[in-house]
């Protein structure tokens, strides 16, 4: 499993999760008496908020994943790191 696939899967999962959270917050805080025009504006604002939060979370996750992969690359060139790296590769290929 490549890092690109991990990122793509992570982005989809994060996007769906954040979308659900934003939808629930908007639903819980929007009065039932809001008119159609305002409801559309709230929906557009919620979508923008969803995109902004997803982008911020994915930027953070990419930095974190990048640091982890860099550490793995650095470690795999040591005696014990090579053994651990080989075990991890075996596990990844089993998925």
C-alpha cells in the first residue's frame, strides 16, 4: 500500500466524518422557522466550513504522515530498523 493510497483513503474518511459533524451541528443549531433563502445560505456556509476544516485537517495529517514516513526511512538504514521495516512491509503486503 503506497503513501498516496493511504492519503487518498484518509482524505475520503476525514471528509465524510467532518461533513457528518458539520451537518449535525448545523441541524442542531438551525431553528425550524428559518425561511428557504436563509436555509440555502446556511447550507452553503456549512459546505464552505466543511471544506475549510477538511483542508486544515488534511494539511496537518500530511505533515504528520510525512514525518512518520521520514522517520521510517531514516530508521530503516540502521541494523534494527531494517528488520522492523521488513516486518512492516510484510504486514502491509498482507492487507
